[in-house]
C-alpha cells in the first residue's frame, strides 16, 4: 500500500482525483483505505495498476491474489513496463492448459 501512497503523493490534487475516477473510485476512498490499512478489492487493484502504468502494482497491493507479481516496486515516478509484458501476448505456463 505504500506504493499507492507514494504514487498519489507524487500527483497534484486534480491528477489524484482524475486517477481515482479512472479507477472507478474516489480519492477519499483511497485515502481512507490507506489510513485505515484496509485491503482493496482485486478489481480495484487491477485498475489502479493499469491506470498508473504499472507504478502501483497489483501484486504489491494484494500479494494474496497475485503472489507472482509481488516484488520490490520501482520508485513512484518510474514505469516498470519498459517492454512487452504478459498481457501483451506472453503466456505463463499455467496459461498453456
């Protein structure tokens, strides 16, 4: 969740609200979840990841759902997706069956 906090803090207030809206939530909800340490739903975590360009990683938000994606995250200002990722066509072993 610290990655989400750092990412939000790196954005100006209007961009924070716009990011939350693109994720189909509000900045108030995200801030409250951060302050209370609440777990975010899987679908929201996926949207947070996708809308941040990978700066907020779903595996870091919910390692219980995506343990294979939980790893040290880049700084909030860096994009971890410099090349092709699995969603762009690569297949995992578990996808082959």
